[in-house]
């Protein structure tokens, strides 16, 4: 009888290290707040056996699907909002045509509980060397609250713009940069409402002309206005008011405050 022995200590250690690393990766992926869905698709005789899938908890939570439902082929297309289906197909075309390995878009899922969820979805694909199969990772981030905030911000912006435009009082807003007290003013953005244009007799384009309001200010009021502007730009209380008169383009004089 011949007894042979081999030292497999390093092999056992490598196996244990591999198992530890795999467990760590599963823990990281499964506890991540972003949903991950990984699958492979390869050309084999048994079509069902050619598809392997893995998903994390966040993906199930965001889509509202069960473990069993997640394995159904085409399930994500089934719960995609109809208005986003065509856009998704177009977005994924370069991926399917091997023109790129990554695409992304914002889309909606229709959950079983009736909720509509907005997600930032991305797909990353790696093709096999023979080009017959691939593995793909789909990641989704829930941006529903962000979309709600954006919608509310647009609503408030439209509301404020309506008030600004409809006000019978002339309003002009400017965003100005001035690095130091002695440096020139740099007007980044300006808005003028219709009432302001009506009172001054200027066009919207003319109001963007540097010094135009000093030009149409009554000579008797100019020195006081210049003093007030200097006080304002001197970083005091940031505001000043005065009564003044302007000449519009018909040479009529208007008093205003």
C-alpha cells in the first residue's frame, strides 16, 4: 500500500479567502440603497438554463416586486410606465447593438400598490469574447422625492413669475457681481416686468443698456439717485428709496418712488 499526502493548506486558505470576499461583496450589494439587478444571457440549448439572475433588497423595495416576480422574463418592461417604454427602447438600442457598454435614463415604474416611482436607471453590459452572450447590471435609484421637489419648485417659480408680470407696480430685478467697492458692476441677469416698461417708456432691450435709467432720470433728481445707489452698493442695508421723475421717449415727465 502506498500512501501519498499533499500540503493543501494554501489551497484551503485561498478557498476560505474567496468565500469571505464573496460574503463581503454580497453584504455590500444587498445593503446598498441603490437597487441592483444582475443577469447573464447566453446562447445554449436549454434557454431557461442560460439565464442567471441576482438582485438585491433595494431593487425589490423600489419596484415592489417579490423574489419570484423578479425572475420572470420581461417583468421590468411590464411595470414600466407606458409613456417611458419607447424612450427606454431607444435608449437601450446602442447597448443591444454593441455600440456602447453603458446607457442611462430617468423612467417610471408602476408598482402593484398603485404608486408611481421615478428612478434613475442605468444599464452596464459586458459581452463574452465570442459575442454570443453577455452579463448585464441594471441599477436604479429612487428619485421620486426629487421629482416631487422639482415639480413644486416649478409651480412656485411659475406663481412668482405670474405675480411679477401681473404687478401694476414697476419691478426690475438684477443679479449683480461686484468684487470690491471700487470695481465696476457686472450685471449677470436682469428681469423687468411690463409695468416697469410702461412707466419708463423703454423696451425690454433698452433696459439692458448700461446707464439707461440715469439717462432718462430728471436732472434735478440725478445727484440724489446717484448718492442713494452708492449707499446701496456700499453694503449698508441693501436698499434705498426716493421720489424721482423720469422722461419717457415722448418727453413726458413721470414721478415715481
